[in-house]
């Protein structure tokens, strides 16, 4: 940032303001996604952040960097959104019939979050995290990490992301949140304790798009599209999970996952088609069910795989078909 750019922006020059803020748009969106768990909510919050920054530019004193100033605005906008969501009366929905599925291994608290399209990472600036960071960018985007964040309180999410993902110092985070260092450190310790037990082992997944990943993913597609549950189960770790957020149903282990798939009405009919995409730096697929009466396959959820060594440690299915356009996927396919 040059002083002249800031002066021009304060004078109402929109192009100068874009020069100041555009380099941070993508990383701000990813930051908001981690806290909110929603791609669209993150984009909306970034828009609100930039509008607030434009309106408040006259009060920016330059004591912190533009980046830190924008993170301050974005983080507090996220916290406000979560606070308002908690206070807002929830709309009444018609009672949904229970899922016709076998008894799960576990029942968890319903946790709502969405996958993040890798396409939005393509022009993400290669910004090294600060000295306090504990997680690499890839780890801090993984689906298990984002899911774990959603189980923390909003304040704990913000503190952990700012400290352990972005690497801001405790004093900087306290300033960003208008809090004290003691309060920040207390929230961070509670967040770490709650999150660490939920994350898979680090550095166990094949490199993205590597031959190892492609080979394992290809075997998964082949097993699913050919309705071969034995070959599917052979790809899983012994303690693999099948989850379907926000449904609280969780299946762990070979027997439970095999039982789930064998009870699906479309299994054994080679009715499923998988189209590859990527989410959260992990292999993902748009799933489609073939129509029995026409050469059309209809969207049937998005699946994200978590890999560990040469096996699959988690299958996560999102049933919201409105996510498909975010991943460049159509709602229907022709056979």
C-alpha cells in the first residue's frame, strides 16, 4: 500500500479503494467460511466487510496494516451474524419423515456446514501464516477441521482461526476482538482442547492430484458406480466414518457402512454416477441417480472423501443439491 493510494481512497476514489482491498478478498472469504461454515454466507459477509471498510476509511489511522484492519471488520461481522442467527426465531418447517436408514453407530448433535469449492482457492494469495500458526493452509481447510470449528462457540472459533490458522499474536487478536490477552488465551485453550480430539492424524493423506490419490479415488468411483459394496469396504480404514451433515446419524466401521449402503433402494442397480470435483482440498464428487424411465441422471448430493495413507477414512455426504453450481456441476446428466 502506498500513502498516495490511501489518500486517494479517502478522497472517494473507488479504484484506489479496490487497490487497497482486492488483494485480500479471497483470503477474507476463506476466513469467513471457516467461522460461518457457509460459502454464500462468507461471500455476503465479505461484501458487508468491504462496504463497512469503505464507509469507515476516514477513521483508519494506519496503526495496523490494511489486512489486519479488514480482518478486524470481517471477524466481528461474522460474530454478529452468528449472534443474530442465534437470537432470530427459527422458521417452522413441516415435520420431515424419518430417514429410512439402519440404526447408526452414533448419534451426534446436528452440525450444519457446507463444503468449500477448490475453484475458489485458485487465486488465493500465497500468504505465509504468522509466527503463531499451528496449522498449514491445507490442514485448516480440511472438512474435518471446518466441521470441528462449527462445534465451538463463535468466539472460540474466531480466536482459534486468528491465532492457530492465521498466526496473529495474542495481543493482536485481543485488539481485533476488543478483548484482553487473558480472555483470548483462555478461549484459545478451550478451543484447542475441544478441537484436537476431533481431527485426523496429520500428514497422512496423499498429495492432492497425485498418482496415489488418483488411483485410490478411481477405485472408489468404480466400486460405487458398479454397486460393489465389498470393493468399497476394502478401500476403507478399519475405523472409517460415514456422515451426512446436518443429519446426526454417523456410521463407523466396515459392518455399519456396508449395512447402510446395502439398504439403499438404488444399490445393486448400478444407478449411481459420480462426476469428479474438489472440495476443501480433498477429492469430491457430484452424485447422480439414473432415472429408470429416461436417459437422465438427477443430482443426488455431493460426496467428499477424507484420505489416510492408501485408504479412505471418511465419506461425507451433503444432500443439498443447490450446492452443485458452486462446484461447476449441473443438476442433471444425460446418459
